[in-house]
């Protein structure tokens, strides 16, 4: 979910359904013979997972409801969130509807995201980072071979945290290669990679054969 300026991270919405969409619920329930979620609840559920603004006509087709009813429900929800002073808005932008962090909460969201980058790395992330640091530039396949487990998800996390970055491609396999970043050196207080502690001798030497056995 973008911030008040259209950027930022998603907020938790565990209480959205509980606090919104009460008005008109009886009418919607009657229209569905008491079965299934209300129109408002269905819209909330869908809009929580969209990657881009969802058009009214698309929502109407998915929910099999008239477009004018969907449009009215969306506007009612948006007004209700604003009146309740929620930390998020439901906005109509770029031809569709999407949740956004309320503008006056954007700074808090940014602080949360920034501070979240200081959380400790998991054991898997530390192992992967060590392999990259001592074997760089290295492909994901080699990292997986050394660790003995698929490390794609962990690699994406390290890249997102700015500790690892792409370093071209392998001329033979065309696989993307990775190396540690300058931010990695900064966080560890190192001037360059030569100051890394002696750890390489403990890593497997025959990585190529290990890769074959893990495929």
C-alpha cells in the first residue's frame, strides 16, 4: 500500500472488516439470502491484495454485482474511513480504487520501514551473506550448493536490505552474479574485503561438484 504521497509500505488491516461496512450490511445480507460476505467486506478483501488500482467494472465483474452498486459501496467505504479518522484512505486514482496510507501518517510509516531495516538477520541470511562475502562474485546456484538448500528467497532479502547487489553475469552459464555492497562494508566497519576474518577455509572447496549433486 503506497504512503500518503503514493509511496511507502503496506499497513496492517486486521481491524478493517470489523470496523467498516456495518451500514447497509442487513440489506446486502438479505440480497444474498444470508450467505457469503457483504459487498463492502468483499471489496475490502480484494482491495487489500491488489498491486494497482482496481477498476469499478472489474470489481463488479468479479463480484457479479451491478457496477453502480460497487461504485456506491466504494464511495461509502471511503467516506466512512475518512470520518472515522483511520490511518488509511480508500482513493479513486488512475481509473481504479486502492488503499493508501493517510498523508498525516506517512512519516510514521517511513520511520517504521527505516527502523525495520535494523532488525537482526536470520541464521539463514547470515549463512548466505557469508557465502557471498567469501565466494563473490557468486551465483544463486553456488550459494545453494554451499548451503545445501535453496537460497533464492534469502538472496532477495539481502538484496532488498542493500547488503548484496548484482555484479554482472557468468560468461558461461549467464547466471546473475552477486557480491556484497559498500553498505555491507559500512555495517561491518570494514575498509575493504581484505579485512574480513578468516572464514574461507571452512567453506567447501569443490563447489562445482556440490552444485551438480543439488540439482
